[in-house]
């Protein structure tokens, strides 16, 4: 089955292809000549995921899925949350986002946080939602050079390494996105 992943983020495409193997043919927005910025104006992860998936489904008439992910930090009252990608500005600069988080957490003892991913899947105009969480803590310094986004400062529980220090296979087994994708894949395989 062909499925369009409503993203042009090469890192996300690699992650999902690694997780799915050859079970599905995953296409990116570039593959369907969708070059516009997808709308992302909702105030929840679910809302943003659905908004992006509906846009692609309605405008390109394809089966597709979209995700939205947030980093929720307890001592920052849930920030950056739904604004994780643009926490330090609309340019969505990962390094600036990390610097802002570390600055706001300076001197803070409670560094507990979790990532949550919500995936909206649209198959033949039917909508489905899947979610996954990964609990952990925000480290005081960056560590590792794999992954993307906040990975260098997020240490998942029961590990002494950040997401950026894990191989893609290790990360997929325990990450928020990996858990959500597993739920979606299991659902698709049962159809």
C-alpha cells in the first residue's frame, strides 16, 4: 500500500521507513509535488496532525498520515508543547529551541519531561488517531550527534544516554514516534 507521510523532514521519513521496513511504500510530500507549507494552526497535537493530514488528503486525493510531536516539560508548565518546533521562533531552528529550553531550565531541579507524538491517518477518507509517549528528563548539556530536534538533551527513562546517542533502531523501539507508528502499523496490518 502506498501512503503519503505529510512531511518533508528527511529524518522523520528515514525513521518511519526504518520502522516499517518493506511493508508499505512511503512517499513524502516532495514525491507528490506538494511544495506548500502545510497548515499547523491548532492548539493541540491532535488538531495539528489532523489539519495536516486533511489538507493532503483533500488537495491531493491520497491515503496519507501526518504527525505532530511536542516536548512537554513539567517545570515549564508543559512548554514547549504544541509549539516545540517553533519554540524559539518561526524559523524552526533546533539549536535555538534547545538553547531556549536549557536557559529556562537553568538551576531547575525538576527536569522531568516527555515527548508525545500523535499521528492522524486517513485511509479512503476515514480518519484514525494514534499516539505514543516517551518519558524522561532534560539533560543539562547536549550529548550525541544522531537524531534531530531536542534529541541531544532528552534522556529517556531507564537509560543513561540521550536520544541523540542511540542508533535509529534503538530509538525506534522506545521513542514516542516509534510507539505511535507501531500502533498505526499494527492497525494497518489488521485491515
